[in-house]
């Protein structure tokens, strides 16, 4: 899942304080903990490396996960995927930013 380019309607630099995600995944008996994989592209340049977020035992309940202090950018594009072949959905994805001068 790849997002569009986010600029919060300004080309000023932004500092990303946190990314919060409410995730629900299908239950799966795969013998290992599934990971939500996240990476981003700043200012339409190279992708970051993948960041793994352990999701524990998934089922029908949404769980909240977050990443902190994700750097500065003018525009950012996100990519999400699961480490295992299971279904998942987002209830919400929110980024806390500070618009810089």
C-alpha cells in the first residue's frame, strides 16, 4: 500500500514527531509474529529502509502502534506492507508534525 505525496498544503519543511497507526489484521497460524513494514520517501528521492513493527497476535481487534522522531521533509510518501501473507486494514493513520520556518 503506497500513499500519495503528503505536503500538508505547504512546501515548508516539516518535522515528523510521530506516526500513529491503528491496525487490524486477520488471525493467522503462521508460527511467527507478523510485522507491519513501513518505509518512506522524502521529497521524491530514495526510499528509506524498511522499519518493522511487531503486531503480536492479530485477530479482530484494532491495535495502535507508533513510530517516533521520523526526521524532516517537505513532502513525504509512505509505503506499508505485511511481512506475512495475511490480510490487514488500517482504522486510522495519523502523523504529528511541526511546520518549520
